């Protein structure tokens, strides 16, 4: 699999790393979470470089509160 997006007429190339951030991740994203012996859902949240952790936390909390009415019966944050 090439690591370039396109070749230019002058022979130079535009690489994936020139237009995106590339990170290694798990090859298998299946997981199983429990909290206090009950099934749960784990959500990984990563800060972008330079992001404000306090503002990000508040935004996550607000988003979860907004989504809570759509959770299955008995699910809670």
C-alpha cells in the first residue's frame, strides 16, 4: 500500500502525512467493559494538541447529557 496520495508532474509526491495525522491503533477494536460488575461502555477521548482539558471535559459532559434521553432503558452516565 503506497504512503502517497498523488504524484506531481515534477516527480514529487504528496504523502498521507502531508494531509492527515496518521496513528497506529488496535487492529481489533472489540472490547468488553464492566463497572461494578455490570456491563458498561468504555469511551476513549483524546485531547488534540493545544486543546483545553477543562473545556473539553465540559463539552463531553454536555454532549453526554444531551444524548442521555436516547440511551437504552436503564443505561446511565
